[in-house]
C-alpha cells in the first residue's frame, strides 16, 4: 500500500522542477527621466548627475526660441524647438564632468548658455 504523502511529495517536486526550468523574465531597467527646459540663455536645471551604465531619458523643451543641445563625449547633438518635446535616450559609458552647450545661436547671451553634466 502506497502512502498518499509520497504522491504529494512527488507532485510538489515535479512542479518545482518545472518552475526551475522555465526562464525567468527580468524587467528591463526603466530609465531615469530628467526634464530639461531651455530658454535664453540657460538650461534648467543647469547641472545634472548621471550614473555610468544607467539608462536615462532626457525630455527637452524650449520656452522661447530654437536651441541646440550638444555634448560630443556623450554623443548628444539635438535641436530643441518651442512647442515640441525632444527625447534623448542614453546610457553614459564614460565617467567625468562635461560641459553641454547650446550650439544654435539664440541671442547675445548665447555664448554663456551651457549646462554641467556629471557622470559618476
């Protein structure tokens, strides 16, 4: 005569074995979202800190005229137009402190329009 607890134990072990063989899905890391507004003659915020290897989404808007958003070491070269949101997705691979600039002439204070980007 077989004992019922042996059947239950066998069934539990079988289920656990099947569960162990099924690949587990890992949710992709959601990027950190940072809103940046450009206006004559500044970016707000004027400094952001990112983590090396961590995805980030920058949402860029302009409150007045067309601005540039340029940072060669991080391969960013965008145009920010009034009334539109420009989305920049990146995963920084280089640590350091960088100076992002507006590379579209936007008026007399254009030369001082920049933002510090720190990648830790």
